[in-house]
């Protein structure tokens, strides 16, 4: 893996040097090289071919003050990502590829060692109302996870709707577009096992998303009113998915169920709404997932001659709420934000006393979190400094006295320096 990563990075560096050396020659050819909107680009003059590279890195310091446990302090290089997008031989045909090479971010959490391919897709635009996409990409489900990781008001997204309850990237075929100048939609048929296991189940899964923006483009949901909008902006969004007979997920709470059930059906829904105006921003959402054993339907079934009930693994339901508000003390430069969230990985576990209760209780999270954050924008999201404090109250934790149903708390302080293009 190290040799592969070294080769990859060496190839990128060599390509950059060669392109830089060849740039003067492009002036007399059919190729344009330049910089616009914070991005470098290479494109053909007929507009049919282009390459726009991009990168992001977040350097983070974290201090956790934890009750009943040792404090934790660490530095991390998070979300070290490189990508390229552009046109692929036609003005209407575009592509995108994104790599992550950090072990301190989603790739490492999802068990991808030191490198992962996050996005790899082709997109054909027939019109603003109809585009077709095929490959692997982030299907839009919860608005917080759909929001770019470099455009958050806190050092990181919330733990509930943006992580435990999110829909991970998946592989499939989708259509999307914008109609009536105010409604955007996306519908896709996907494999269902997320980007890491695209072909390990026989059935297909489905996803749909719609959002309304009656007063013009809303922008990223949790970005805050970075443009100090003089005109009120509103957004209302809803999404749903059905994963049929899946065996794997990069979300640990999903896999707690799937590993016990073998295979399962997962049904999810999410709703969000918010506004931006005069530097103020407010956004909130609710999400839930329901888990069903695809063979036994909530784990109780008739078995053998003469019937009888078989207790397998009970069905589960995860829920999450999140709300964030923000205000720019200095327009486009300095913002403050506040957050409240609640999530529960399994609201049904308390009422279950069957033979698989220990499996059902494993990894249960029942948490409230709230906090404050501030961001100073040196050059928009391309270069910014962030700090936040988050209070975490885990109501389903095991305490030092052995109280499994007790509340264990911690205060998390983080600083982050971000650069991206």
C-alpha cells in the first residue's frame, strides 16, 4: 500500500511539473490553461474536454475532557482529499473522481486503510431539468451530510443526522434536475451496500430526494449566510431510501444489525428546513432508519413442523434531530454558531428481553449534544480558521459504578485550520 501511495503521489507531482513546463506551449494550441473562481483548469477551446483539479486538507487539534475516563488530546490531518472533474469529450458530458488518503477521516473510519476512492461518476446533461448520472457518488439524503465537509459552521458535522443516520455513497444509476426554477430532485437505483461492496447482494435498492427553494438558490444548508443575503432565502427538503436485502454498510450502527441478522432491509427518511437572511442562518432536520430482517421480518417467524416462534434478532429504529443557528458578526469574515442535537441508534432496544438482547444492546448510543463554534474566513472556505466546543451527554453509557443506563459526559474542544481549492 505504501508503495502504491508513493507511486500515486509521485505521478501527480510529475504530471503537475510537466503541465507547468508545457503551459507556454498551450498558448499557441487548442488548449487553455488558467485560474478562475479559485480553481486551476486545463480545457480545450471548443469546450469538449477539461480538467479541473481540487484538493482539501484539514489540520485539527482536539482536547476531550471526559468524566470517569482519562482526558484525550491529539492532532490529526483530516479529510486529505484530491480530485479532478471536467468535461469528457462533449459539452454536456462531465466526470468526477475524488480520492481520500487520510487515515484520520472517513476513509480510515470505514476501514479503507490509507486510501479510498470516494467518487467516480459520469454525468450527461440533457437540460437543466434532466441529467443522468452513473457510477459512485453521494446520494443526497440528510442535508448535513450532503453539505460539503469544507462548508460547515462547526469543525465537524453533527454525530447523528450527518453520521449515524446518513446515507453513504453508493453505486448505481440516477436522474436529477431542477424544474419550475425552484424544485430540485434526484432519483436513483443503487446497489445498496455502499461504495465499498457494490456487488455483494442480488437485489437493487432505491433512493429519492426533493428540495424546494422558492426565493432562489439557497446554497449549502449548514453553510451559514456567507453572502449576507439582503433577500430572504428558504429551503425545504425531504428524502427517502429503501435498501433491499443488503449485507454491509460503512455505518457501524447499521452493521451492528446486519452482522447479527445476516441480511436486512433498511428504510430511511429525512426532512429538513431552514432560512438565511442578513447574516443570520437557521437550519434543522429530522432523520430515521428502520431495520428489518429480510427473511424473518422483525426476527419473529414460524419454524418447523407444527409452527413455533423463533427469536432471532429484533428489528431496530434509529432517530436523530439536529438544529443549528449562525450569525456573521463581520459580514463574510467572522461568524458564530450554535448547535443542538439528539440521536438514538435503537429506540426499540429497551423493550426487548429475548435471547439476543446482548447483541441488540451492543454499540447503542442515546445522546444529547450541544455546542458553540466560531469561524474566521481568511479567504472564504478556501482558507479559514475554526474553533468549537461541544458537550456530549451519553445516556446509554456504562459508568464507573457499573450503571449501564447512566449518563456519561465529556466536553470536546477543537481547533481547525482548513485549506481547499
